[in-house]
């Protein structure tokens, strides 16, 4: 009964247009009323405690780093490097998008920011070359969702805090799955675009390629600093976020000189706006998580999943299907905040590695960014490319299927996540 009340009030509030953070608070109040445990002081206290977490400080700093990278020219140089390396091969612009998506993912951790950067630079070039625009838009959107999987990832930070799982381990465990997602996109692009008759960019000389590599060197160094620092214990994820922000601002202002002092207020304002929205969601979700525990909703869900508890892989498949369904209706961060307190007790009881589950859970939620009606990255690409949402949705289908295949493969073969993690540790 409590699960029904929570679900109906949450979806009902969202259906009438209430922002998700307020919908979470409204559903929490409904649970309080049902449990006859209304306490305004407890409501305020849980919201404060939800945001009062040192690891969450990483979010505004990674957001700032992403804004500084886009404004300072780091993102553009990575795309340009990809163009000089593989832009001349058949379908090369698609491979450029995939390579650039992996590079950008290792810098910002934001699917929306990466998708916007990719689409703004490559969509005009792909249109001029004669590529099918819905398919090209689908590729851009699918490449953008690699960002929450490869570190640094805002999703890992939120999940790690909500589930009490090591964020450093999540970062390290996400590297190989993110690369596999990129490889799946490359195979899908090769199969779907081979019949296109498109213009091919001229082959660049090695001098031009080396110049592009030199220009992008400072952008390429940052992922090595973050991953290396985490692996060798030089800093925590929160400290890594500060390093990334300071480094991006320094390179943009001093090395590339594209980020002007007058641009800093707008860069910081963009980071503050995004961070404030995420932190308010985290605060509202903390109240829901508290009441979900009090009402024993995980126990109700466990009863539903009871037939699968004896088989870890079957249980993981059932959970992944559930998350895919929820991801079609909810955005990335809200899905993490709502489902984490529900699913983690079941995962721990079943003996599933929390880090392994966290990587697949975040990947699944990232795939949800491609599924309508929410489909956040689809909306971003649609608005930038001036292509209808229906056409973009059709174009993304082959890439969406390939990402689901990767998710299914990782569900069946946990060692693809756990073995690289053991080595990186």
C-alpha cells in the first residue's frame, strides 16, 4: 500500500507539471500523512542533512570545470583533433563524434553539456557533407550519454553518496564500460551509414595532425590527472573536481587565452544554476529516502523480486528492466535518487557487488536520457540541429539498441566490470 501511495502521488504530481523536486516533497508528505508521522521539523532536517555531504562538493566543481572547458576551447580542440585523424575515411565524421564523445566524457561528466558541445560543432559539418540528419542526431545523442559512465561522472557522485559506495571505485570501474559503449556506437555507425553517399573531408597531412594533437594536449592531460590521481590516492573525488576546475580555468585563460576574465562570471553562473538544481533535487530526495526506509518500501519491492533472489544474474536482469522502464518517464538524477534507497538493500542482500551494480545502474539511467517522452539529450540535439523530435527519435533507435546490448552483456558478464577495477585498484 505504501509503495502504491508513493508511486501514485509522485507520478500524479509530475503529471500536472510540478517540478520533480517538489513532486518528491509532495510524495514524501503523502507518505507522512499515511504513516501518521507528519513532522515539519523532520522534513527540514532531512533536507539539510541530504545536502550536507562533503563528496557532494564535487558536483559544483565538476560543473564549473565543464563550463570552463567549453568556454575555454578545450572541447573544441578535442573535436578538431578527431577531425584531423579520421575525418577523411568513409563515415569519418561519425567516428569523430564517437572519439570526441569519449574524450569529452573524460572531462566533464555531463551528458547534456557534452551532447551540446558535440552537436554544435559537428552537426553543421555533417549536414554539409550530406549525412542523414536524423541518424547523425541520434549518434550525437548516443555519444553524449557516455559522459555519465566514464569518470568523472556526476551520476557516480550522487549514487555513491546515496548508496554509501566508494566514489573512487565507481570512477575506476566505469572506464571500460564507457569505452565499450563507444565501440558499440562505432560498429552501429559503420553498419547504418555504409550506404550513405556523402562527401569525404580531405586527408590531413601529418603536420596538421601533429599540430592538432599539440593544440589538444592540455585537454588530453586532464583525464590522466584525474584517473591517475584517484588510482594512486593523490586526491579524493572531491579534490579531483577542484583540480579539474582550476586546471580548466587556467588552461582556458593562460594557455589557450579563449576564456577572458569578463567571461568568468557567466561561466560560474552557469555552473551555479546547474549545481543548485541538482542539490535541491538531492535535498528533496533525502526526505523521500528517509520515508522510504521508514515505510519499508524496499521490503515490498523485495517481495516482488523474491522469485529472482536466488539467481544474481536473473535478479540483475529484472532490476535493469525495471530501471529501463522507469527511465522512460524520469530524468537521470531523479531516477538515481528515487531508486537507489529502494534497490540497494535488495542488491546487498543478494550479494551483488555494490560498485558493479552502481556502474550498470548509472549506465542504465544514462540510456534513459535517449528514451522519450523525457529524452533530455534528444531535446538538446533536436533544438541545436533544428530537426523534429520525431525524426531524432527514429534516428537514435539503432544506437539505443546497441547500448542496451552492451548493458545486457555487462549484466551477463560481471567480470567485464570487476576485473578491470581490480587491476586499476
